């Protein structure tokens, strides 16, 4: 979790394709004045590598310049994270979403 004190600006990353949320904290004590630090995975890294292909990954990244789409980064593909709609729909009690910023370039290091 990240701090989401009242009036505090914060960034919540979603995934390589969908970008990040620029938010303002509401200081909600029911949420311990915090917000999620990211979208959260919906499957393990090993499940991701078994579930998706590099060609599916490339298709999802269309329109975003990247040299990082490969079998080594398949476990970080956008499809293994919760959707931006799910995140925005569930964090309204703790932050105000001011803007969704979309990537035009993405770099992610491989394992080697």
C-alpha cells in the first residue's frame, strides 16, 4: 500500500499497456489513509507464462513503443493484472482519480 493522506498526490501504476493513475488521497481512516501500490496480479508468473503467447502480448502492446515484449517478460504482460476499470471502480473511498496517463514508451528489463 501507499500513503493516501488527505490532499496527498500519488501515482498508482496499472500495467505496461494501460499506464498509471494520478490521484489525490482522501485520508480515509477506514483504508488506513492508504491506497493500493499497483493494480495487483490476477495470476502467478508461472501461470502467465503458460497462459499467454508472445504474439498475444505484442498485440496488446500495439500503439506503445517497446523493445521489451519477449518470452522473458511474458509474466509482466498487461493481461496478468487487474483491469484499470476494476481498480478505479474500487478505490473511490480512498482516492480521487484525477487522470489516467497512458504510456507511449515502455521498457522492462528481462531476467538476464
